[in-house]
C-alpha cells in the first residue's frame, strides 16, 4: 500500500505473549517477605469480597503496593483490573499508558508482547467511551507498532487521524518517523514539511527532515537543516553532538 508508512516492518510477531500467571509469579518472587505479606493480605481481602463495585478501589490499592515495591508489570495489571471495573476513560488511559511505558524495559519479547496487548485492550475500551480522543488513538497506534509488530494496524490509526485533521502534528510526526524507518524518504520529507508549515520551529520535525534528506543522499540539505536545528535548540551539548554527527557522514 503506497500510503502506508512503516509497512516494510509489518508482519506476524515472532513472540507469544507471556502469561499473567508467570508474570505475577516472577514479580512475587522478587518481593521481600514483609511486602509479600502485604500483597497477600490485600489479595485475601479481594477474595472475601462479594460486591464488585467495591473491588476497584482495592485493586488500585494492590496496584500501588506492587508499584511501591518496584514490580511494575504486576502494578500495571492491577491498575488495569481496577480501570476495567470503573470503566472510566481516565482510568483506562492511565492503565494503558502505564503498560505502554513499560514495553521498552520489558526484559523479554514475550513480556513486551503481553504488555502491548494489555495496553491495546485498555485503549480500545477507552475509545468505546470517547471515540474522538486522538491522544488515545495515538497511544493505541504506538502499542501496535512498538509492542506487537502489527505496524500496519498502527499506521492505519494514524492515517485516520491525519485524514480527519491534517494539522495534527503528533500523528504526522509519528508517520514521518515510520516512513524513515521503512526507507520511504520522500514520504517522510512530505510529512515533516507539513509539520514545519504548521510549526516552523518544531525541532523534532526539522531534525528528522534532515535525517530524511540524509537518507536520500542529499548531505548538503541535511547539514543545512541540522545547523538550523542547532540554532533553534541553542544548547551547547546538543550542538556538540550534532557537529560530531555531521562530521561522521560529511
């Protein structure tokens, strides 16, 4: 599909998702005794409950206990359980973003896939409540692209946003970066130039526009754009890094 940035990376994901039981067991094994007892006490409290309307707040308390002891996948799982019971857009987006933020530090592809699938479930539920939330659509797209390898699913969500709102900068930036990743440099240039018409001093768009020209082999234009980015950012450390980078491909 000609319009699908990132399509070259699409395809079935190699890894299956880890099981919830294995993730909770691994998290539990890392708890010191007093924390394990604290978790067990809250779990027993939940088992004794018969009123599901009261469970959400207890699941949130359990999630915060896991979070306090730095077992983030378990914390995310219980934040999501609470959010699904509450069925509020805010809680579902919070839980989905919690999962999404964990993907890059997952430690294994199986855990990353599980985290992405859980994030996707949360964001989809949030979109049922508010179908017009572009921020949620962006997060859902990122979950597909970064976590499950289903790049085209994410791209279609982003294209849907930009079709309705051509001036949506975050979606256009993400499409541009995906175009670079898949070697579609002309498409990337078009995306980043669109952003710069809206926000002439958007340094992310300018930097990646330079990368796109570099990818096309137009070193002079790339260097010109990197120099412009340096002036706008106006940070000595950034300027030094850019100078080193330019020297690496001059």
